[in-house]
């Protein structure tokens, strides 16, 4: 099922391939500790970017973004250079900028998948270039040469679910022709939310787009098993089976 359109436009422009599934080596406790460590590293990175941005440290912000970083704004997409230029741009219309509000600690949700991570949180404050507090934000991070960097950012619905936003990113990739990468994200969602009928429906659609008919049927049938009222899956299965 398709999700939020705004962040989809940003993720669709990413050219870096998504990594495979997380390593299964080591004990569950060790794997959990490693995952928690990466999550804390990414939260610290997000705070570092925010601090540098508020401090007007354009070069420092740029070092923490990928070369093909894209940002979704109400006016459309911004490239990395446009986003950095906007940090020092005056508010439109000569209006007095709204005051910077005291930082509010957001609630973070982070899902790590190999060298790719999806983060959602609520904006910490408002300024001339940011959404209002309470608006949900999604960031996509990529690990390049052992270092995490932010690859895309955009506002989404308030307090969005991670399942919805991961699905959105996957659909964006599929719509831009990156079906293989989209399937990896759909599979990630299935691993995280194995009881959700919607994630199997989406993975089925991904496999159908990749002409993997048997796998598409398998996942649509799983979706129907979890939600017998899923008419979209019924229609897709009828088409795949030639009925």
C-alpha cells in the first residue's frame, strides 16, 4: 500500500544501493547490543547535524550529508547545495523570523538494516526553515566507507509509524525503477512486522513488479491469511494466476 508522498520523492532520488540483511553472527544479546549502539550513534549524529545547523555551521553540516542528499520542503525538493544555502537565507517576504524555541527532546524510532537506516522523530523546534514542532520527520542514513551520513530528509505525518515510513521509502524506490532495492526494504518491513498483513501485500507487489510470480503469490496469500478482507490482494492474485 502506498504511503506518504513527500518523503517518497526524496528517497526516489537516492542512487546508493541498499545493503543486505543484518548479520546473523554472534549471540542475540551481542546482536542486540550492536543494534542499540548503532541506533544511539545515529541519534547522536542527528543531534550533531541539528546543532551545527542551528549554529550556522554550514560546512560542518555538509560533512555529515551524502553528496546526493535531498531534502523535501513545502516548496519542493532541495539538493545538498540548495539545502546548505537555505541555512543562511533570510525568511521569505522580509518577515521577522519566528523565535527559536527551546529544544524539545524528541521520541526517536530507528531501524537499521545493514548499511541503511530509517529514522523518524518529532521536530525539536521551529525556525524560518523548519516544520512546526510536532510534525514528524523522516531521515534516511547510509553508511559509506564505515561512516554514517544523512542521505535524505523530509516532513511526514505527525508521529508516523516506522512501518508506514519504511513502506513509503520502498515504494519510492520502486517507482523510480529501483525494484531490487525496494524489495530489500519491503523484506526488512516483513522482518520487523511479521504480523502485519500490509507488509506482505507490499512485498507481493514488489515481487510482482520484478516478475517473480511465485514469490508474489506467496506473499499476497500470506497477506490474505492475515487479512481475509484485503481486496487488493485478491485482485492481484487473480491477475497473477490468470483468473
